[in-house]
């Protein structure tokens, strides 16, 4: 306990010997905490949003072309395919929607959907009499879940209108799908195309040319990769099949680069500044304690034990590191408020990482303290006596 | 009171470029004794001090024992534990050194009481009494940086005596002082140690000072062996 009493006296009488190295260590800790916070509070949410939003997995095929069942089968077999839904040509996808019995209507686009569609997330896939709509449609028509709406398609040459009533079972957020869009079963889209092109649609009692005369091909497809990393290879593979695909791969690549860049930056900063902090503590301990070396030797000669010496050094070191943590926390809070108010960037150090930082600092303190204590423990008590033999 | 007895002790230092042999034929430190060890620089005085201070054990010895106040005999040759030796040093020994290091972050009173703290014999009134006797009472709450060299030596005397040790070992305690201050310091040391019944051992170059204060003189005599060495022998002449 003598060592502890000595160190407490040291701490009480020499506060500057603690505060100066504590400020130096805090000066190293604050940038680490800020970079970590930027990574955790700004970059990682960006990446999470990028990874969790299925829209970023989409690969679009530019223009309409003729896709046979074999073409679709070739696409399905591509590595990295998460979901594929063949669609008709763009003209047949554009319809009007309104409430049944009401004249007011809005234009909208249809998208084929089925089980496995990443846009559905937790929603049930649409059935033959149901529809999932985007928020814009809900807003324009004043709909709520369970309401009925009517999809209207026009056969322009005859002026006929096909009305398909559907019950709304889900709503998609704008972040998932923007604009006036409706997710419906593929059969509905095929019926509308048949109707628009003048073929009979028996399911809706519409006459026309026999559907059997129509060769069944598709004009496009909704394609999604299974994960972000598959987007770019999938685009290349689709190009190889003769398509003109486009995706958000450039933005994804930048975001992924930003993620690895900030991780690397945080690591480099953490390593460099940790070394700086360790050197600061070591030199501060040296400056504070080396002048006491001879008196420590005398203390040992007087009967002070090695444990006393270790306790003396280790507690001073621990006080420096705890002070550094306090100063760093205060400095970090100020820096965070400044960054948030000036740059409107959210800076956030999660509790787990804050605890990890504190644990790392205390562990470093113990390692440095023990190393220093070891050098002090090795002081020969004979150093207190004069050097002659 | 305790007694330290040494017979035919040899300490051999085998360090690179530095081999040395110290022989102590017979030495007994009894309560109230005053012993001065004289010898030129490099003759092994401090090696002798290491042995007496239990900072090091002899390479060989016929007798190296401590008889405590209750008559118990402790054969020091058999002690290998660092902490056991530390306890003995804390309990029985006080030290006054040539350049007395002091804890700069402690007050004069705290430095004086350090030996009490280490030995576990805390007696604050005795510390104040010592500081008064050493003429340091007025500055007792000051930092040691305010002290002159002479005052630092006085404080070291106080620290060495504060826990009432049986042996006060002084390694050239007056080397940094002028003759007047040196004389006053030894007089003070002898008076205070004498009052406590402590044995005082001084290592010094100065022949006159120990004689003046009634010390028994021991000298380091060179010995001829394959290595450098000295033998500690009494002068066989009690000074006045």
C-alpha cells in the first residue's frame, strides 16, 4: 500500500505532470474517435442503406427487344442472378389507374412481381386479384390498404377499355420504388399486352384475335443481382449475351471504395496515433519518474518492496490514461458538435466502440505502465549508494 | 537492542572488467557503537556498506548474523528472499547517503516520515521532534526543493532516525558539506542516534571528523591476490 500512497501523493502534488501527458494522449485519441465516428455515423449507414435497399441490386436492360424463353433461361442461369421477371414491351406496361366507379385517374406503370422479388421485402407477392402500389399512387388516389383500384388499358384502334379491379395489399416506400408504379402478377401484364395488341382476353371476356396466333415472347425483364458485389459481374455477363444493361454499379463501387477507404484511414490513424499516444505516455512517465529513480533505489534500500515500486508507477500511469480519457471525451463532444453544426454530417460513436476505445486505452495504459514499472522494479538499490567499490 | 556480527566474510565481485574481493575478518555492531570505515577511493568501502546494509549477501562467511532485541539469532547467510531482507532493512536500518535523494513531490515532514511509513512504525510526534532537533520544524510543510544541501543532509539524518533503527549507516554523509557544517551534522547525528541507542557506521575519507566524535576506526587494507581487493581491519586504537 506504500506504493499506492506514494503515487496518490505524486498525483495530488504534481497535477501538471499528469495533465500535460494526458492532454497529449487525448490529442491522439480525439482524431481516432472522430474518424471512427464518421465511419460509424456517416459512412456505414450509407453503406448499410446501399446494401439493404434492393433497388441497388437492379440491372436494367435498355430498350425493348425480343426475348425468347431460351433467352430468359440463359439469363436465369447466369451466376449472381437473384431475381428475374420477364416483362412485355414498355407500351403495354403503361396504364391508367383510378378508383372503381370514379372518372378521375392517373397514369401509372406496371411491374411484374412474384415470390422472390427483392422489392417486396416483407410483403406477400401479388395474386391475380391483388396489387402492391407505390406511395405516389396511394397519395394520388387517396388509397389505403384493403381498398380497391381499377387498372384501365385502352385498345386505341377500337377505343375499348379493359378494366381490371384489384385490391391493394401493400405499399412500397419511395426509397424502394419511386413514381406511380404497381406490382402485379405477370399474367395481368400479359393480358393487357394481348388486349392492347387486339387479341382476345378470355379471362376478362374481351374479344379479339385468337391468342393462340400470338408468338409468346418478352420485350424486357426485371433483373436483380443476389448481392451488391454481384452487380458488376452480372452487368458484364448480360452484355456478353448481347444486352445493353445499366445499373448503379459506379455509385456502388464508389460507396464500397469509400467504406474500405475510411476503414483503412481509420486503421492507419488509429495505429499511428496509438503509437504517438504510447510514446507520449512513455516519455511523460520518463520525465515525471526518472528524476525519482535514485530515490526509488533508496526507497528499496529502506525496505520498500518491488510491489510498492510497481504500484507507484502503475497508478501514476493509470491516472494519466484516465485523465486522457476524460479530456478526450470532452474534446470529442465539442468536435462532434462543431462538425454536426457546421457540416450537417451525423457523427456518432456507438456505445460498443466507445467502450472498446476505453478498454483499449486502459489496456494500453496497463501495458505501458507494466513495462515502465518493470524498468523501475529492476532498479538496483545499490544505486542509492555511491558508485565506488 | 539488536547486534550485527560478521566473521571471516568474503565478498567477491565478478563483473566484466571489474573483479574485486572484500574481506571482513571480524566486525560487531552493537547498540551505541560508533564505527568509521576509512579507505581511499576504490578500496571497497561501499561494497562493505552493501554488506552491512543487507543490500547484498557475502560470497562466503563463517558468521553473518543478526541478534534481535529478544535474543533471537538470525543467520543472514540463509536468507535468499528479497522481501525478507527488505523487512529486516526496513525494521533495523537507517541510511544517510552522500547525495541524499528525496521524493521531490513530498513535503519535508513526509520525507522525514518515509522510513516510518516503510517500516510500519508511524509516530508523527517523533517526526516533529526530530525536525525540531534538526532545525527544520519551521519548513516542515515546504517542498524539499527549497532546502539547501546542508538542510537536505539534516533531513536525511531525520529520515534515517525516524523509525528508531538499531543501525544507522552513513555513506560519506559530509562529502558535500564544508568542514563546519560537516562537523555540526556529525555532532547532531551522534547526539540523536546516541539518544536512541543506535549504532552509527560512517564511511568517509575524512580521518579527523570521526576521531573527533569518538568513532572506532576501521580501515580498508589492500590485499594481494589474483584480483584487486581489500581487507577491513580495526585500527586497534580508540580515538579520544
